[in-house]
C-alpha cells in the first residue's frame, strides 16, 4: 500500500483530483513526477467501468504530535522507553496509511527521533519538527528565553512553537490571556528568525494574534476567537491560519475516543462553537488556511482526514479544504516549489483513490477507498 521512492511507476488513464473530466498518463521517475500528459481519447474509451482511479497530492498535516502516546503527559511517563518507541512508530505508519505524507510536529518529537523511526521502522514520513514548546514555564525574561531557545536550536528543529495562550486546561475566562509579555513574545520571534527558524503560535485569540501579525510569524494555530478585524490583517500580512477544527469537536464528546472529563468537554464545545465564525472571517478576508489536526494519541492517528469534514462543515468548499491540505500547506511549510501538487518536477508524494476525493461523502469514505500512498523521497532525504 505504501510505495517508497519509486524508481519508475506509470499510471495510465488516471484522473487527477480537482481536474474534472480529463484523464492523464503520469510517469514517476526517481521519486519525482517526470511526465504528466493528457490521455489519448481512444485510451479513455477502453477503460472499464468501475476501475477508475484518482491521483491526489500527498496530504500535509501542519499540526500533529507524533511523539505523544497519551492525552495526559503524566500517563506517558508511566510507559517504558521501548513501548513509547513502538507506539511512535505505529503513529508514523497510521499517519502514512491515511494519505498524510508530510507532517509538521507541533512539539514533542526530536529530529533524532524522526531519524531513528524512519531508519529502524522504514516508515517514510516527512516530518518538520519544533522539538519542544516554549510555554508558561519559560516566561522568565529574555535571558532565560535566549538560553531555552539555544537548547531547541541545538536539536536541529526547523520551527519554534510559542504557547502564547492557554488551551483546554485553562479556565474559559482566562484562555486568551497572554502567557508572555509583548517584549518576551517579540524576542522569541525575532531570535527564531535570526537563526533561520520559522515560528508557529498556539493562540486561541486575543492580543497574541495581534502580536503574531506584528512580528511576522509563519502561522497561528487554533485561533477560534479570531475577530473580523484580525482576519483582515492576517490576510494582508500573509500569516497563515491553521485552525485544527476537528480535535475540538472530538474533545467535546464525553463518550468519544478521548473520553475527557466534563469540564474539558465543555471548554472544547465552546471552542468548537466559535471555530465556524473564525473560519467564516478567514475565508471572507482571504486568509491562507492550512490543514492541521492536533492529533496526538493512538485513537486519533490515522484518522487525519476528519479535518476535511470539519473544515467543510464550517464553510470551506471541498476544493478549498483540499487546497488547505495540499498546495496551501506546502506553501506554509516553505516547500511549495516541490510539494503539494501533481506537477512535473515535483516530489511524487501522492495518494491513489478509487473514488473521486472531491466527491467522496466524508473522511471515512476517503480513508476506505485509498488504494496506495506514494512517497517520493529517499530515506536520506527524510532524515
């Protein structure tokens, strides 16, 4: 099901997701799309009914946690190192099998761990890392932050993650209160950019969205209390918005896979209620929206496509949701020149479906109709 770095692979008379009514002959050589040509009419006529296939770019999850094995960190601490490693490898495999070929880990996994998992378990997931999160324990002034960031830089992470507000663990009335001073926040972003690192910001809303725009971060995450005015300024600044909508609907269900306590479920439900309005503002103003799940447990890894359902429920068209998960996501990562499209010269990260992914009823219909996942990169390029 997972085809790694094809030296030569050919698809004849295949549809490309998002291009209606036309079939293509697609050739992959040495892990890249070598040739994409429209199929001849006589070839199309010979195709048997029910054998149609669709080719989509590999899906990019901009916000996941591949190292976490439990919702509560204290539960993970009870596991031994070997068990954690096996569960992390399973997270890689499940993520790949659902069509996600690239992930940005939003805190928790080290580049060295990615290297080990790719080599030891042969799961060719491309992962960009932030290694750790800068949060409340680090709100101790610029000197401490400089030292803390140096430790993260030393891991080889390409991103710095700022926990700018609280989340599900914070009381509702305090959830948009800033964790850092504006001076500390600005220093983190400035120092990250000076070391050629990109910045993603966990923020539910409030003034930290304003600071993110002013500082020129690469993306804000969650943002369910985004205002209409902030959406307009986000669009103008080109700061991306990765809302991670589905995780809050999942967390809001007390009988769901996370089975959280009623207080957390209530906070999640309030957040989910606000997300549709934030998506509406962002879409109307032309904000770059990226696909991210915030999935972090075995019960969730492998079900990443649920985020498409929620984005569509909250107002994106099916085409817009797919763009958020492919081309836009690649652009947000800074990889738009080689990922996120079925295009000649691009890395051949792709998913083969036996249904039109733009017409599939929901994520489960998509997931159950995946024929193959293709990853174009060589192992050395992933580590």
